[in-house]
C-alpha cells in the first residue's frame, strides 16, 4: 500500500507543479520525508493524508482506494 499511496502523492504534487520541498513546507515535513513517502520507503499516516486531501482539495479516499 505504501508504494501506491506514494505514487498518488507524487502525481498530485507534480500536477500542482510543487517541488518536494514546497510540499514539505505546506505540510510541515522535510523534503527528505516527502521523497521517502513518495518512494514507499516510509508509511504515511492518516493524519498526513487528511492534510494532503485538504491541500489538494480531493477526497481522503483517493489515497486509500485500491488501484
């Protein structure tokens, strides 16, 4: 699941033309943490996904659905 969620985060970030650093600044995370999330190296909490859903103005279930 981590990899799918990470790919979705990356896709949304790129659609919004944000760098990892910019997304990190919006979410209170480091660029390294954003990179590790996008690459499935670390998990992503529901609290963080909820924050992303508000930033990107999308439903939370976008991150949680299966393919």
